[in-house]
C-alpha cells in the first residue's frame, strides 16, 4: 500500500478527528483512503457498516445485494430512505454514502453472491464485512474468504440478539464455530421472528470499528473471540474461539477445497429445484 | 449444591453433570449450537469429556443468520 497520497485541506478538515488521534494520524487516514472493503448485504448490518466506513473515508467500498428497497426495510436499514422504496438497494446505498461523503468510490455489485461469482467479487478487496441475511450465504462467504485468504468481519442479528467476530485466515472460521448449519426452519430469520432495529446499529457499528482496526493495524481485534450481545439485559460477553483442527475447511485435513452448493448444504431446495432433506 | 452460570443466569445442579447430559436435559438441538465453557468455545468432539462443576460458566450460542 503506497502512502504518498497527499491529503487536501478539505480532507484534513473532514478527517481531523481521526488525524488528531495518535493511533490513526495522517498516515492512518491515508491507509483508510487507499483501502478496499466489500460489504455483503446492503441491509440491516450493511447499512451502519457502510455509513461509518464511508464517513471514515475508506477509499473503495463495494456492496453486494440483489434486492430492492422494501417499506419493511425502513424500520432499521439506515442507508435507505422513504423515497428509495422500489430502488435497487446498491443504488440507494451508493446515493446515501455519497451524500455523506462524496470523496469515496462505491462499487455496486447488484447480484446475489453465489459459488460462481464469489471469488470474482471478493478477490480485489482487502477486508470483507458479512451482513448476509441467510445461512447459505454465510457459509459461502466464510469459505470463499478462507480460500482467498481474506479477513472476514462477521456479524449477525435476530430479535434482541447479536453476535460478532473476526475470522483471520487460518485462525478459525465460521465452520469451527458452527460446523453444521441449522436445518430449514430450525432458526428463524428476521422476517419470521423480527429484530430490534437498533440491534443492527450496535452490531453493524462494531463490524465497522473492527474493519477500521484491521485496516489501521491497531488494537486487539475480535479475531479468536466471539462477542455475544443480549439487548434485553444489555450484556456483552466474549468467549475464546480457536481454529478446530478437525474443521473441514481450515482444519489439518480439509475436505472442502472449493466452493460447494450451499443451498443443498443448508438443506434448502437447490437452485435446480431438487429438495434435499437435512 | 453445584452453582453454575448459564448465559449469564445462575443455575443450580444437585450433582456433577456431564455437558452432554446437561444439553440433552435442556432439550436443545445441540448439533448446531456452539457452547462456551469457562470462556472458551468447546469443540463438539470434547463435549463428552466435560463435567460441570461448581463455579463453571456456560454460554450456549445458537447461530443467528439475520443481517
């Protein structure tokens, strides 16, 4: 990463609260301006992540989302506004991010992330932020990031619950934590069980902060720890998470060496219509 | 009496109980859960070798997929 970009007077002013911090400084700010971060999902978690990374001046922010803005999204997805209903989420997100900070580049990937396109989409980014809303995508993004050796800043939410961790390649992955996906219907999703809108702000902001720490190379990341948040008691607990030597992806004798069919893996009807019992 | 904590809440056991038996009694489908034992996630293969004792702290974590 070259550091010879000079900050304009406008940028010095915009980022002054970063630059004044010894842990960031003008060198750190230039690092952020040259960084490339990919956010999976421009929804509940993707919204606060994208907003804070845009405000922080992360130079290139990619967004992957195939969906359009729905009225039911507006209870929590702060990238999208009332007038955006019906618009592609990546478009609405790009407009919101540029309204906050015109100084950054936003790359729209208006598609569903799949085993076919995941490597192509992820390969040029430095860090990936996971804000996917379903288990097949979570396992897919986990596997793709491990195989491409990309740091993955994970987060998930449901009802009053939140979780976050960072997966650094070779230091444990989502499969070390949850080797087996829950069967269809065993864990509800947000559209079935609901979610407190503010939970997305808590976890998505933690993901943004972890991403900035990784890019700046400062502090102790959540890598090797799982953070569990219960908003009803407002308790935050962490526990250590190690690489599992028996993990099929990152263990000593891996059996997963390429991307698989994640719909089938999660016991969902596959894209060719074949239903597989879990 | 054995006092333990489960997901931040106190709980009492009248005898030492194996982790596997404890999870079965909770009637949770522990196939896809993660369990933190005294601050560390335990790989499933090791559940059989954990017996809950006084002061132990358990965290039972279900995967949540929402974004």
